């Protein structure tokens, strides 16, 4: 009984770990940059 | 001028002490906090500076202790986080002592508690500024800067892209989990609503070297403070994300399990998780060892839709320390005085204050969207 329970828990944990790894891999493909960041000149900050 | 620095042994506190010591206006600096050996190390680091630095043991949660040490100082500065239980008590101490006060307060409830001291600060003729780091702080000033370009501000979004590799302080980790675990107060369709914490994932593009970060709704003080400035706003929300996605997933799980709702539990979990942290630091994608903030302000001007996005990316400690040092100088020299409790965007002129941050080395960026 205990062995079966341990096996079920470890299978669940392994499954969750695989899903997590897949998510990390899937999300490593990011979209193209939204645009270009341009530095704001000091003078532009004047009120 | 003489400055009292509360919480001078932490990552940001040390950077603030160096920033203050580098300013000619500061002649005397008292580094205070609970961690005696830590504050003494900070004092030792300032040994070759022109400032006279001393150490003092102070319990920041006791307003009377804070008042006793603040008496005679020109300004009190608090970097003693997490701020939920420490910002209001330190501010109360400063009010008792009649000394201007500025903090890095970045906790939603902590900020609300400080804002409630407005009447007592006004009665004591003391200027209190809460939330003068990068978020809140720089974020509110950038929103004000963007609002100059639009007649009506309709939608405001504030995003933080944090990095495990850049912010190793324990108080920062506690704050991160607290922000993620609290119901995310936000404005939606002109109504203040509480959304589930760590919900609504969305990728946000930050200035280089950060790039895209997956962010989630969180409870952050800007929603309270900016709503006072822009009461007509249609939507207003704060988002937060870790550049290290594996760590972010674990943080969401922890926040969902209730870690972050109590400081003691959060600290215990962080202690338990310490052995795992070096592993998390190595799991790809790695962070950029840099922290980013971005504000998006949408509105309209003469019937035409406007959209402005500003951002900053730099080292966490620098982003937090530069604005609080500048505010301390403005308050300590009495260049700015206005009795009551304020957030930086409501006290300082945004353009002038942001120029001083640029002079101190921060780079403010503006997003020029790609035209399709």
C-alpha cells in the first residue's frame, strides 16, 4: 500500500517537473522587441 | 547637515550611506538599525569619506526610539524594510522629533498607514515623504512626466522586472513575496477592485539588457497614491515579474500557498529555500543582473489617442538609492518643505527631480514602438 502511494506521488512529482520544464522551454521563445528604447535627453525633462 | 539613516546595514542602506557621504551638504551621518555589526561595517566603509559617520542601535518599530535618535538631525531616512510594520513607526518617530522624513516604503499597507499620519505631520509642521525608491518613487515621477503629454490620463500600468541575481537582500525577497501574495488592488473601468494576486500573466518589454519579462498583477502602493493624483483614471494596475522564470514560478506557488501574508512565515520559507537558490540562479533563462521599471500611460489629447512608455534599467540598489538620497538632500537643506505626508510625485517637480537622477547616472528611456 505504502509502496503504491509512494510510486503515485513520485509519478505525480515527475509529471509536474516535466510540465514545468516544458513551460520553461516553451517560454524561452520570446516575441520580437516591441520597439526601440531611446535615452531621454536631460533637456527633454524640463517642465 | 546631519542625517539619520535607519536600516543602514542592508544592500540598499549601504548604497544610500555611500550616496549621502558623497554629497557635500551632508557633514554628519548616523547609521542606525537593529543589526549592530552590520551598521558598524557600514560606518567602517565610510572611514575615508569627508562625512563624520557614527553607529547607533535603534529599533525602528519603536517611534520613541526613532524620535530620540532623530532629535537634532536635519533629516531622517528609512531603508529599514520590509516596510509593512516599519514605515509608519519610523515616520511617527520623525514627526515626534519634528524632523523631515523620507523612506523607501514599498508596501501597500505600510504606505496606507503612513498616509494616515498626514494630519499629525501637518500639525507638527513636518514634511514626510513615503515611497521614494524606484517603485514607488521613480514610477510615479515617470507617470507625471508622461501625463504632461496628454490632456486626459485614462490608463496607467506600472511594471517591475526584478532579478534574483541583482537583488539578494532578504528584505527585498520578503517584500517581493508580500506584493505577490496580497490581493492586487487595481482600478478597472473607473472602479477600485481587488483581483487575485499573481494573476493575469503578460509579457512586458523592458529596456536593455532586460527585454521581455513575464509579469503578474500585484499589490503595490502606486495604485493608492496615483489614484489620488488621477482620480478620473479608467484603469490603473501594478505588475511584477522575475527575469528568472523558474524562480518566478516557485514564487507564485509560494504566494498561492499563503507565504508572503506573514513576515515570519516568509522569512522561515526563505531560510528553508536558501540551499535551492544557487540552483535557481543557474536555471535558464538567467536574469540580466539588472532591475527594470516601466510605466505606460494612455490617454487622449484634443481627440487624438496618446500613448507614452518610459522605462529605466539599472542595478537594483542604485535605482532605489539615488532617488532617496536626492530627496533627503532636498528635505534636509529645506529646499523643499510642505507639512504633511506626500508621495514623491506630489511633492517634487517631476522634471527637475528626474533631471537630478539623470545627473546621478540613471538613464531614463522612452519606448519608440515599431511601426507595423
